[in-house]
């Protein structure tokens, strides 16, 4: 898997900003990516040293399509994968600081 395919985007929420103070950064990653793939991608793209990688599969929420004149019908939920990357002391990712 290509390095650019593994990291989809950085996730910035109130919780992830608090995690950045503890040197942890959150990314949306490809569903087929492993911890080793994610570690290599972060180290290559941001030129930092990774200490830990925690991965979570996020279940998709069911959606309903509503159309005029038709009954609402459910749509398959989209799953995605999230990775929390802990960096070694003194390392930061400046692109995630917004």
C-alpha cells in the first residue's frame, strides 16, 4: 500500500486537540492499513519518530434517504478506521497545530 493512500486526513476535534498536548495525533486511515503501515507512513510524511500506534474501527451510522413521494429507505452505513499516533518526546507535527 502506498504511503499517500494510508493517511486520509487529520482529525481535529476538541478531544484530539487535548490529546495533542500529550503528544498524540489522530488520523483517519485506510481500512486495510495495519499499525506497521501507519507507523511508516507517519514517520515518512512528517519526519518524526513514532512511539505507539492505536487503531480503532469506527462503525458507520445508518442513514435514511428520503424522497418526495416515496417511503424512506435505509442506506448501508460506512465504516472507517481511526489511528491515534503517539510520538516520542520532543517530536511534534506542526501541520496538525491549527
